[in-house]
C-alpha cells in the first residue's frame, strides 16, 4: 500500500481513532444533559424527534458514511482495510458541518475533531 509507506505511518493512523470517536461519543452522551439545560435546547432536540431519535440519526449517518470508502482520490487510494476506513471516517468528520445535526454537536460542546472538546 503506497499510502502507508512504513510502520510508523500505520501506527499513527491507529492513534487517530480516539480523535474521531471521542467527540461523537461525547456528543451522544451529553444529549440528555443538553436537553435538560433549557427549553430552547429541548425544543431543538425535539425537532429531530427527541434524544433517542437524534442518537439514532447521528449513529446511522456515521455508520453509513464513515466506513464507505469515501474520501480518497480514487478507489485504489481508499485502501481496503483500516487505512481506507480511517480515510472514510475523516471524510465524514470533514463533512460534519454540512449535516443536519451539526448544531446538535455544537449544543453539546463540540469545537472540532482536532481541538479540545469540553
């Protein structure tokens, strides 16, 4: 695989997993707290069908698109195993601001996948 020229590059790819999953998990975990914070937050979350439905929407979108081979210049550069799935997952992360639930992430304290998540 020419996209992973040595073992250190491959190990670095594995270290990216918490940077991708951490903010997603924290968002999902903080939904109940966020809904209880204010009436406006509750109404916004309810516009998606409630906390449980928002979780399902986010997870369905993540699992549908974060492992689909997207994000590379072509099929061969996408990679066939963990390399390709991480490329897809980072692509999903880069598209988050275009997702209908992006503001849910912001309500729960999301700043970025590279920055501090409070």
